[in-house]
């Protein structure tokens, strides 16, 4: 059994045994807004929770994740190479900034090009959060993070 098959079985088991309670997401978002912490870091919404398998090159499985929040769109392609991962990302609208990939105690940074493209050529497998830091646009700087996802 592959890791992906095992993780799929675990996900189905927990979805059946302990589903997300109705209204939990809305309650959490309301709590964040009430506490005022949403002003510090906005969260992208994952538009396709299952990810989309995409063809890259023969023998290189990849998945595409799409996130959106407050007019920002982010597409991330994750390519598997043994126990390492390559992330190629695109942020729209484009513009300079910094992308930060956090996985456990490891934090990697990459510049976001004017076109919105960024990359992490050598990341470890595991749970991760991707944050984009954008310069101030007539106000304060903006930080937007993804929910945790599995590399």
C-alpha cells in the first residue's frame, strides 16, 4: 500500500467517524473576527480540497492546489521526487513580495516575481502552510496564509 492510499483510507475513516460539525467553519471565522486576529494574517480558502492530479513528466506525480481570498488567487503545483517536494506557485494579481513555506520547525523563503511566480525547489514531505507577504499598498503590509496542507 502506498502512502497516498494509506492517507486516503485514514481521511475516509476520520470523515466517517468524526465529521466536521455543521457550522464549525463559520463559528471559527466569527471567533477570529471577534478576537481581531484576522487583521494580522488572512487565510486563503482552499477551493479544491482534494487537489487535482496533473501530468508533469512521466514518473513525476504532481498535484495542483488552488487557493483564493479577498481578490488574491494562488495556484500551487506540488511535484513529488522521492521524499522531497517541489512547489511551483503563481499569485494573481502578480507583484513583488515574499512567499514563506513553513513545515514543522523549518521555514523556507522565496521571492515572488513581478509576474506572481515563486518556487521552492527542495521542500520536505509533510504538513505545511504557505504564506505570502505583500508590501504595503497605501496602507499596511499584507500577509495571507493557506490552511495547512500535506506535501
